[in-house]
């Protein structure tokens, strides 16, 4: 992705959502450039309150990522600041750094950062990071469960991300979609409502051809041949 415009990735997501041959997305930077520094400040400098409400500034970014049904693995090199931090993080190089520096610009995170970081870290740690603009390393965030895996600087973070993506892509695509939907519900609903949704999604999986194949393969002690339907 580009180093200054996370919103551009929403175009890619809309295309990949409809492509049935794509089952997992690996999101990373071009070459060895840093992952993302957030929005283009030249564009941000032109924003006004009324105009941002009218255009829904950054809303498409948050909506695109939060509603995307396929798994996304982010392979982070260098740094992921502002909007780059707000995009889901799964894999990072050991020397990667993460921060919400918006407070230094006289604003706040606007693509879900205040909400999701607070849910993940708790109010006090989120307050510290957002109110000070302090950066954290990938290793520190791995301890908090924000980063799934840290690879050494000698390893290629993209290769590791692709291995994870290939593992996920080998399973039933509709089942993966149901699982992701259920996990997202846990962020947005109370436990009882989340359990009801999980149960409904679980029951709906029984009608998948892949469910029948998965059970048959297990009973016959052979690898499943999922057809993603």
C-alpha cells in the first residue's frame, strides 16, 4: 500500500471482495518502504468540519476494512502510524514501530483507532498512547495481543505473512467468512447477543458443501478437498 494514503486500499478491497479466486489478502508496502504513515497531510490540511461530515472523510476506510469478509494479513515493515496503525495488524518486522501521532497535529485518530485500541488495550494504555502520540515497537504490541507475530530482522516479513495467508486460504472460504463475522460480532455486541449470532452462523454452516466434505474427510482419515461452497 502507499505510504501516505490508506484510503486507496479500499478500492483494492472492493475488487477483491467480489473475486472468488481470492481467499486471503496480504497487505504490505511497496518494496522495502515503510508500511504506512497515514493520510496525506496536504489533503488533510484542506479539510474543514462541514466538508468532512459531508464527504464522510475516512469513513470508507473504516467501513471497507471492518466489513471485508475475507481474512487480511498485514505485513508491516518500518512503521505503521495513524491510519496505518488503524488497519488490522497481524505480522510485523521486529524493527517495526506503531503510533497514533494525530495529537501532535491537533487532531485525533479518525478511522477507528480510539475505539479499537481501547477495546484491545483497555482505557488507560490507550489513553497513554493516543494522548502522547508515543510509538511502540512490534515486540511491545505483541505482548498486548495487538500484533500477532513478530519476525526477526533477518526474516522476510512478507514471506511469513504469505505462509499464514496460505494456511488460511486452504480452508473453506465460506466457513472462514462465517468465523470472521462471528469474531467481529464480539467487538460490537454484548455476550448474549454475540452467542446468539455465533449459534446462527454455526447452524448455517451445516448447509455448506464444505462442511459435508470436512466431516467425511475426517471420518475417512484423509485431507479435505474443499470446494469453497
